[in-house]
C-alpha cells in the first residue's frame, strides 16, 4: 500500500465518516446514492484499519464495488465476529481490574501513531459501530499481542506479563492479562516459587530461559512495540538477575541509588522508564524484578552476572553452612541415645514413630464380621454336636481290676483248716477251685434277675407261660388243721359288739326339753347361774 | 579239660582214680531213717497238757473229735487224767514222725486256750501254723473302764471286728478277758496282731478295716 494514497483515501473516508455522523436520522429512511457511497467508503476504511487485527480474515480490503449489501455485510461480519468475542473478554477484564483502564489511558499518552488514533477514536466516537471499531482496534492490537504470545508459548507470556507489568503498553498488557494470566497472580506465584526453592535463583533461571526462548522465537515481529517490548524484557531480565545476585533488598537499594545517581530525561519522560519507576514504587516491597534500572546499568551487569557454575557453588555453600550449623547445635533427642522423659519435651515421644517389639499379640478388633463368623462357627458346632468337651483320659489298667475283698464281718463258716486247704488247692489245681465269695454273690444276683425277668415276661407276653418249677424245700408245720382253716371276719362293726349301757356316758334320768316342767327348768337355770357366779368369783379372787 | 563231652569211660577212670587213692576206707553204710520210737532210743515220750476249769466241759463235749484224729491219724496215744486234770499224750511204737507228738500237744493246747476243734485241727495238718498269745497290758496299761472299752473295741458289736480280722488274715483269734490268742501262719499272725494292737491303742474300727484291706490285698497279690 502506498502511504500517500492510503492517507488520502483515509482522509476521504474520514470525511465520509463524519458526513455520515452528521446526517440526520430521518435522511436514512430514503435510500440515497451519496450516503451509500459515503458509507461504503467509511466501512472500507474501517475494514482496512481493522484488518491488521484479524489476520484470519480472507479479505485485505472491503470489496464494495459491484457487491450487494448482503455481501458487504457478510465480509464485515467475517471480520468482526472474532473481534467481538475478544472484545467481550477485554470488557470483562476491565470490569475486574478497573485500574487497567487508567493504565490504558496512560499508555495512550505516549503511544505511537496507531495508538493515538485508537485513543482518539475511543474518545470521540460514540456510534456503536465506532465503538465497536475502537474496541475492535483495541482488540486487534491485543489480539496481535495474544497471537504472538501464543506463538511464543506460555513462558513467553508469563515473561511478558512479569516484565510488561512495567506497563509499556497498557493495552498490550491488558491483552496479556486478559487472555491467560493476571500479572499480579503471576508475580505472586513467582515470588513463592523463588522463595521456596532457591531463594531468587529460580527467577534468574526463568529469566534466562525466557530470554533464550525470546531470542529463538523472534519471528516476524516487525512492530516497534514488539521490539520495544523485547528491549524492555531484556532490561527486565537484567534487572532480575541483578536483584538475584545482590540480594533482595540490597539489589533494590542499589538500583535505587543507581537510579538516583544516573537519573536521565528518559527515566522520567519515556514510556518505559516511567512505567518502570512507577513499578518500582509499587513493587519495592515485593521482591520482584524491576525493569526500573537503567539500560546501561543493566547492560553492564548482564556481563558480570553469575554463571551457572557460580550459582551451583553458592548453592553448595549454603548447604554446607546449614550442615555445619546443624552439627554444632545440640542433637535432637531422638539421636541422643538413652533419653529419659525428663530430657525431652513433653509429649515429644508421641510425635516420633517408635519401633519396639510387642511381645503380646494385639487384642483382636471385634467387628461385626468377627462376631458373625463366631456365631456361624457356634451354630455349625451345635448342629454337628461337636463340642470340645474335656474327655476324661482313662488310665488303661494293664491288669484286670483287682476284685475288692469285702471284709466279711460274720463268723466264718469254714474252719481254719478248710481255709488253708482251699488255698492250697487253688494254688495247685485252679480248675477244681470252689466258688469264691464274689461268685456266690454273682449267683445270687443272677437268680434274682431271672425271677424278675420271668415276672416281666409273664406280664408282657400274650400267651400264657407257667412258672418254672423250682424245687425248693417247703416247710410243713405240724399244726392242727382246724387252726389253719379258721378265718376271721374281715369287717366287724362296733355297734354289735358293745351294749347300749357301755356306749352311754352319763348319769341318772335323762329328760327331753319338751318333757321338763317349768319348775325343773327354773331349777336348771338357777343351777347354771350359781355355777357361773362361783367361777367368776374364783377368777376375780385369782386376779386379785 | 578241653573236651566238653567226656565219655563215660573217662569219668569212671577219674572216679576209679580217686577211689584207688582212698582205698583204705570202707564203703559207706546205708541206713534207713529212724523211726520216732527209735530216735529217742526206744524210750516213750510224753506230753501233758493241763486243762483249765472253763474248758473242762467243752473238753468233755468234744473229746471224741479230739481223740479220733490224734489216735487214728497222728498215731499218738491220748488220755485224760481226771485227777490231775491233764491230758496226757504218749508216743506209740508206730508213730511215724517225732514231730507228731508235738503237734498233737499243740493241738490240745490250742483247744485248751479256747480255739474250736476244727480250727485247732489245722495245726495238725499244717506245719507252719503257730499260736501266739499276749495280754492287753503288754500293749498298753489300761485300767477299769478303759480296759473294758478296749476289750469291747477289740471284739466289736457281736464280734464283727474280730471276725473281720479273722477272715481278712486267715487266722483265728480268741479274746479271753485280758489275754489274746492268735492262731495262724507267721505273717498272718503279725498282721492280726498289728490290727489288734491298734485297736487296743485306741484307733477306730474303720481305720483298722481300711488298713486290713490294704494289707490283705497286698498279700493276695503276691500269690
């Protein structure tokens, strides 16, 4: 594109834009050729201005000649749709961080041509389209940035985020923050990381890696802004390194001193330096890299920056110091050998995992499963009848049980000679031995049992079985037959035996109640009374 | 000699050798065993057993039971000297053994002590039976009621303790007031004597029974 031609076309387009703006709404009702021409020109201008922000659009410029309204509209739509979404994001971001807007505005002060234009457009335009365009332009720039960032990778973005926190370009920065990272969060994360691991070493390494990436991935960054960004990034890296080397606060102080000594016009009136100084002011407490140092200084220090080897050595040194310190200190109680309770802190043994042998099996934890298993076992045992009863261990007697000789307390029927005779016979000829005492008992028992069995059989058997004839001696007494035969009556009544006089117990003449005369009745009553009185007197006499 | 199986010839030769050496001595005479009669150089031996007054009527009662075995089997003459109140025993010519007379004398003596004839006859039949006598006062000095009680303890109710001891130890016991006589073999006499002594000393009958049982069981085991 020829700039002059562009300039003229843009001027005419601007004029047409203004013209459009100035026309009254009612004029739009009737289709007019000049208005449409103006509109087309204006839209063309806008399209071309927005073009850089959407590289994906297939059209370099809006094709209006010979195209239908619909077609033109579709072209615009193609371009604007992606821009709209990014615009929305931007708006949301500004909602959350209203200070960004102010940054935007500040950024706009020292901006380049495009930026100036953009800002003007933000201020002046009120039409929705314009606004849209403005936003689109903003978004375009942001998109550019974002796309570049995407190309370069996350680390790059982060780096930019950390470094451009200097707010070289508010919009760019806003763009960065908008897409993936919030710069403040990033700062915090970085701080934590560094503090955690190596102090500030990690920052350095990160910066270095970022640097490397930057150098490698620089491609087609023709924008001044990009270059400036890179430059600022370098500065930031150097600043970081400086800080890491010299210690956190020291670095800051040194920087400050240096800045004060070498304060130049650029520090105060160039975008970068302003931002960096402001940054410093803000982030002095936070041990963050500042790009506030001079370029010169940064350049110088970059050359003297600690190499990898030096960093490793420092690491080692710090480790050694730690270990020496640990050795000098008194040992922890766990390492001291025999320690009684008095020599260690209270409840300190609870924290330590002590290892000792448990001679006792730990008590079984009674859970439901355990109880269920036990119950099942019990049930099976009961059903089987398999009880673990203690069975008496029978001492197997080697010899037959000795027959216990019962002490016979009656006069022995056998003479002493016979006793010895039997003994002798037993010794010499056991077969012909007579029955012993126990055998006789056995005989008697067997006889009794036989009798019993006989009786039971007789009761139980259906057919009659007569008693077995046992020839026994029966005693016949020489008694007269009459005596044997006489049988006394079983029941004898008393009435027949006793005479009435014998039964009666009483005296004299007995008269019935009916037979008594009045006088006799009176006499009877008088007698009774006399008796009673006599008794009463007696009782009274006794009591007294 | 190395050879294990000497021939008869060899032994004979050896014997003949010895004989030849002692040639001067005459051959040994062979005698038949002496008869009882001859042992005492043809003299008759006597034994006299005095009869206590309380045994006079039992003697009269059981005279034939006593006389028959002595005269028939032991071949010893026996007679009662009423005047002297003694039983006299005399060997005959055909008394087979010297000890018969002594046995008969012991038998009669046992009867006099108080034993029954059938029990006493065991003495005649068995060699190793003896009669031992001792008094209560030998064991323990008891006086008056204690003595009576001791005697009561010894015999038991209806004599059951005594019978128990008799049956357990295969002995016969006679408790005559304060004197106690035991008839039986040596070991049995010992057991009976121990039980009786324990009873005299005061142990209850049950204890004596239990001890008796143990001892008799042990005795029975041996055979």
